[in-house]
């Protein structure tokens, strides 16, 4: 055995784990070995099973390398020799060979322009003239026949290497957008474009063989493709889903893209894949422009609600039927739509925050406009926070408050409605992040004083401060006092003729919530219905606030004895939250808990047990295991299971 081959593999492991690591998780070991050995995943797993695996699912690295490179084992001599040869040839012919982002953002675009096309050309356009043409007359290293894949015509570690990310995209995207998206991905994740290698099907699959098969009417069996694709995703370990335009991604309308999403999301839970969402900078800027104004949150909810994988299309009807059946029989369309919505939502928040920083540092956004953008993005983040990364989200919101406040201070416009909005946003962050309600209350009083000073009390902001005072009172159990503040907010809206404003619907909802706490259920239901009618008229019913309102209506109906009507409303709220990518929040856990409670009341004990199990899994996925609702769900499930066991006996 060659010592240098062992050293090469050890270096790969150290790059993945950090130098000095003693143990390696089996899932990571599989990924690394698939990348460096010309061996399918099933064979890799057979190798790993030959050495001891700890209860934590880890292997001692030195033991595995000793076993792999044992001189007495002929099979491993062969594997190691293949590894050495592959390394020395830049992995020529390796099924996971990818093109560097550096090459794609430079030479690939130059080659496109050389044949008379621009960066606006689609992949369909360049396939015969650039992609297939490059391998014409070349011998394929995979089957030794004329005509090679584009990737196998490249050499040098700055241009080609084992793929570190798979690009999931459509051939209808332009080459310029693809290059820009990949460059943005490298910048966002601090990656070296010369060492970030992309597996992209148009370049890494031999298009000569594809055309030959099409001419003969031969297609790869679906199950074969499914297995090979799954192994490829596992081997690479990262998928970048390119979605454009941001408000209605064309990507999601293509069934093969949805299949790739399905495979990636199914591997996330076992830590075999990471899913990233990416868009070209032009779309990032468009997203920011749309979401950084006062009503931007509504645009966010509309874009997420538009995700409907079940309506995807394919050029081959049989492919569409098979893939949609696979998804339907697996996680289901609703579950996959929800996962995509969550990933897209998180990407949107990351992008907007990054764009604020970029524009502030470049000087293209300053003063009141910068402050307004910070206010809008911060409020939006507040709406979607609560799904496992609260600390980072609150830190970002605090940053936005400071950036916006400093911008107003520099412009001499600190005592404005925008400035007050930022004070209130900061107070909400303090209240939610630190639970220091006294500090938050002090900030609200400061904000109210500024409004009085500038004569802007009768505004949505002035009414919003009264709502915030009411929320603090409600949180401390002072429901009568909370109702007083909410009614005062309602009066401000009516005094200013602002009854057609979304904030007025929120006030009606809070009045209903306070009445419900005071056991005036009929009065509460009346307020809730009035709020829903207004939100429907304003087109804001399908939002996070809308889902909260629907759930409140459901709980109130249930309390008044309408169990079936209450259950219907609560299930609508749960579905809406999941469609909006809010399926892991504490509010989502509460909603599922209420669903289980009503099913239990209806005598549907087995169904109720399943619902409480779902609530527990949701809480765990969202990082809410220390909350009261998590403990309540665990208690309800335990009691139900005990009752079911006794019933069987």
C-alpha cells in the first residue's frame, strides 16, 4: 500500500473534521469516502461495517484507515490504487466531478460569448454550441467512447475537482443568472470560488450520450435514476436550489426540480444533506425593494402561499406522474410545500439583512430611507421568528434598530414617526428576547412622549403603542387593563378615520382576545369575526396574523360548545401556518395542541394521540423543548397512551 494515498485521504478527513479529530460520524464518513473513492454508497457502507461503530454512530478514524489500507487485503489495495490514480488525475471521470465557480463565472461566460450568445442565453441555447461542442472529438474517460462530458474536458484544480455542492436549477435559467447566483453563494458563505466545485447536470452529465439515447428512444429507468441521484446527493452533501424570480420561482413549476428538492429534504433529517436557497443578485435586490417598505410583509406571505409543488409540469407526462406520486405517497405535497416555504422564508430574511448591511456600507441607502428599511425588515423578522434560531434573529433585529436609529440621528430626524417605530421595535425585541417587561414598558412611554411632542398621537403608530401597553398588561394577567388599552387604540384609529387599516383589524382581534380571557366568549367571537371580515377585504387574511385570528375563532367556538366548527377553524390555522413556513413556531405547537384537545373531547382518542405526537415533534424541531406547551403535550400524550392501553386490556 502507498503511504501517500493514505495521507491524501487523511487530509480530506481533516478538512471535513478539523485537524486532530479522533472520531468521525458514520454519515460524514460515507460522504467523504463516496467523494474520494470510485465506489457506490452501498459498497462504502459495507466497508464501514467492517470496523466498530460506537453507540453515538461514530468510527475511530485511525482504526478505519488501518483497516482500509491493510497490505494483506487485496480488495483494499485495489481501492487505494484507484484513489491514488484518481487524485493524480484531478478525479478525471469521477461521477462527482464538478466545475469550479471561478471557471463558471469567467471562462464559461467567455465561451458563451465566443459563439455569438450573451449572458442572457439560456442553458437550452448553449447546450449544442458550448456544452456538447467542448467534448466533441474528446474521448470520454468513463466509457472510452468518442464524445466527453463538458466537465471531463477541464483540468487544473482552479477549474475542476470533486463537487462540494450540487446546483438544482432549470435549463430555462440564463447562464448569467446561474453564474451570478453561484458567485453570490460563495460570497455569502465565505467560500473560495476556485475551491468550490459545482455538480451541474448540463455540464457533468455526458450530453453526447443523452442525445444518443434520445435518438434510439431509450430512457434511464426511473428507479435507476432515483437511486443514482440519491447517491449523488449523499456523496456531495449540499444542494443549492436556485429559485428565480423570488416572488414566483420558476424552479418550483418544474417537476424534476421538485424531485431534487424532495430527495434533498428527505436526507436533511439524517444529516446527509444541507439544503441552501439561492438567487442571482438582481433578484436579491428586487426582493429587498419589495419587502423593505411598510406593507412588505404582505408580499412575503403572498410569495410563500404561492408555493404549490403539486401543480408542477414536465415535458414527459410519465415523469410527472411518477414524481408527483412519489411525493404524494411520501411526505405529501403539503409537507414538502411547507419545508420549501420555510427554506425560502429563511433565505429571504438572510438576504434582506445582508442587503441592508451592503447598502449602508456602500452609502446607497442612508438617513430616513435606511431607517424605514430597517423598520420594515425588522418587523418582518419579528413575524417569522421562533423556529429554532431566536437568539440570532433577535440579535439581528437589535442591529437593525441601532442602524436605523443612528441613520436618523445622523440626519437630525430622530424625533419622527419612523424613529418612534424603531423605539417600539426595540422594545418588542427586549420584551421577547429578555422577558424584561419593565424595560419594554419604559421604552413605550418614551416613544409615546415623542409622539405627543411632534403631534402624531392620532396615527397607526400611536394606536400601536396602546396595543403594546395592552399586550404587556395581558401577559401579566391584567385583562381588564389590557382591554382598556385596546379600546383606547381602537378610538385612535376611529378618530383618525383609519378603520380600513390592517392595524385596526389587529386591534379588533386583541379586544376579542381580552374579552375571551374575561370569559365574554360571545363578545370575543363577534370581535374576531369583524376582524376577519376586514382582513379578508384588505387581502391580509392569508398571513401570520390571519392564522392567529383563525385559531382564536376556533378556540372560542370550541369553548361555546361548537366542537366540530372549532376543529375546522383550528385545522385551517395549522395548514395556513405550515404553508407560510411558520410550522415550527411555538404558536404552531399551540395550534396542534388545541387540535388534539378537541379530538380528545370528541372521543377520537387514537387520532388525538397522533396529533399530540406531532405537536411534540414540532416543538423539538423548533427548539421549544423547555416551553410549557411542550410539557403539556407530553403530559396529554402520556395520559392518552395510558388510557388506550387500559382500554385494550
